[in-house]
């Protein structure tokens, strides 16, 4: 399955702590043997039939995880640090 991370609105004075918590959370996911691959970054461009425009979304990363079920994934990701700031995770199942 794939996790797609959407950022929330983290107060400026809490950003450093939030970033530390996010990396710790991701490292635990890997240490638990669930994370296969990780990508962290920021958007550059969105392409549509109208052309390319600057990215305006809130996606800042993704992980490929190895879990047995949607329930297992949901149980594991319910403590993602960004949730308290309005962030969200999309859980995508492979075909």
C-alpha cells in the first residue's frame, strides 16, 4: 500500500518540533519493518491539458508500506504527528 502525506497548518513556533516528530515517526515505521520505500519533498509543477502551473497542493511525501490489511495500516498510522494540525494521509491500495 502507499501512504500519501498531506501537510497541515503547523504553527511557526512548533515547526521544528513537528519536523523532528515526523522523522521519528517515519523511522519507527521503517524499524517496525513496514516501510519499504520513502519519498519526502515539495511540489514543483502541476500539468493539465491547459499547461503547466506552479504546484499549489499540500503533499509533502509518500511511503510504500507492507501490511496485511487496510485495518493494520489504519491502526499503525493513527498516531501520525501531522494529524493534530489538520494534516491527512491517503491510503492507496495497489492494483
